[in-house]
C-alpha cells in the first residue's frame, strides 16, 4: 500500500482488520523527531510504500479505507 505523510513526520504505518468479506486498512502517521528551535517543515507530501501483512490472501474480499469507508482500488498483481 502507498500512503502519504508530511516531511517532518516519522512515516506511516498501516493497520489491517480482516473479516470474512472485507479487509479494512487504517493508516496512521508516526511521530517524527523533534525539530530544533526555529526549524520548519516544508509543505510537501511524502509518499511511502508500506507493507501490509494479512493472515490470508485478499482473494475476493473487498479492501476498504477505514477513514472514508470507500473501497480501495486494487492493482494487478497485488
């Protein structure tokens, strides 16, 4: 899965809740290091590939975004 975070964040983690017919993915921002006084972060979005380990293959289950409740688009080979 690919997820975005701010340039001063510590990255992204993804939690998965698996059901019989769905896999719900919830991304969360990891804390970054404290900035020195007077330092600033830029406004750029950093994209990060995040591995998600499931207990069984996705198969025919619907993969859902926990934040929006919308199904996520699945790419070939994933």
